[in-house]
C-alpha cells in the first residue's frame, strides 16, 4: 500500500514537471509569436533571447504580496484558483505521450478527460462570484454561458471518433489510427473540436470572460501574487491539454516515422499550440451575440450533421 502511494506520488510529480515545463515554453512562445506578428523582438534581455524571463516572472509572482479586497467571500476567493488549475492538471492522467507513457490507461479515458477538464470552469465562476466586483462577476457569468454552450459541439465532435474506434480509451484510439489518421476521415469534426477548445480555454477570439477592453481583467481582476499566477497556468495548461487530446483523437497520437514516438507527439501538439497562439494576435474578439450565434446556429448543426454522416458511413461500409 505504501509503495503504491509512493509510486503514484512520483508519477504525479513527473507529470507536474512535464506540464510545468510545457507551460513555461508556451508562455515564452506566446510573447515571441506576438512580437513577430507585430514586427517586434519580444523578450531579449533576461537570458538568451529572453529565455529566462519566464523564470523571473514566476519568482516575481511568488514574492508579490497577495492583497485581499475587503468584502470578498474569503474561503471561495482563496480556493478558486486551485479549483481552476487542479482539474485541468489531472486531465493529463489519461493522455498517452507515447507507447506505455501514460499514467493510467482508463477504459473510459475520453469520458474522464471531458468530465475533469470541464470542472475548471467552476473555479472561474467561483472567482467571479466571490470577488465582490461587478467586472469579475460578469466575467464569471460569461464563462458559465461559454462552457455550457460550447461543451455540446465539443462532445459531438468527439463522438464520431469514438464510433469509428469503438472504444473510449485514449490508447485504443491512437492504435486505431495505425493506417490512417482520423483527421482525413473527420476533417469537419477536427475543425469543430478545435474551435470549441478555443472557446473552452477562453482564448481569442473567445476571451470574453477576461476581456481587458471591457472588464479590466474579468474574473481574476481582484487577484494578485501566485493565485493570479495559478489562473494564468490553468489557461495555458488547458490549451496544452486540449491540443494534446486533438493530437490523440485526430492526428494519430505518437504515430510517425524516423523519430521516436514521444517526439512525434510533442511535434504535433506543439504545432497546434502554435496555431492557438497565432490566432490570438491575428483575430479580433467576438461580440457576445456573435459568440453564441457561432455555437448554436453553425457549430451545433454542423456537429450533428457530421455525427449522422459518420453513423451512415459505418452502417453502409
């Protein structure tokens, strides 16, 4: 029993180290991508090409004083950042990085991923509600509407992959793509999944819960120090997890030639993350009515159409 507990703790620490390193690289890449899109240099002073700036920012957040506003709901306010970050971190349990490189190959891995990653939105709602700030509250309510709406096409875009594979295991889905990646069989499903993931991660053009031009910083306006940093980490961890799952569902996971399987998985996921970062500095933010119109009038009908066509294809062929 003790050995099993120690083994689980070691696995958790390894996953945390990998996720932490991935978040640090993504944060650095965000600034560099933004800079090149805007014809600037970005980080240049701290380390080679500013490569140590992320470490400096992390130390700054750890050392900054945490200021608590006077009329907050203190308990909810304090635990909200952890509720936002931990579920997204735990979603990596079911993500295989290569053959045998998975914490636990669950036979309901996809269901687990969808369930646990969605819990993070509760942390955003808690932060907005407990801050006693109208801007924060609006940001939390926007997040509620966003997650509830886009969760539907998000799930419907994954169902055809499950139908083609006949399994909810992430490892089985990768193994089923030995001959052909599902992006060639499900291009529409991949597009719907990717757009829905952007919305669930609050990424541009769906960053309405934290719209700076309208809500100061949205749901985390009243946060400072490391608790603010946890919201930041939660967003980028969610982006990485969503792109990693897209790689598993549609891009063959770790499958590839010449390079080791882990590197193929890393390359595919990194490419998708790069697209997410590029979109932030390319597209304008949607209005709320445009945001909801895209979901209910475009993505939902398309996802239902894709699901029906896939079912008919399986029956006929």
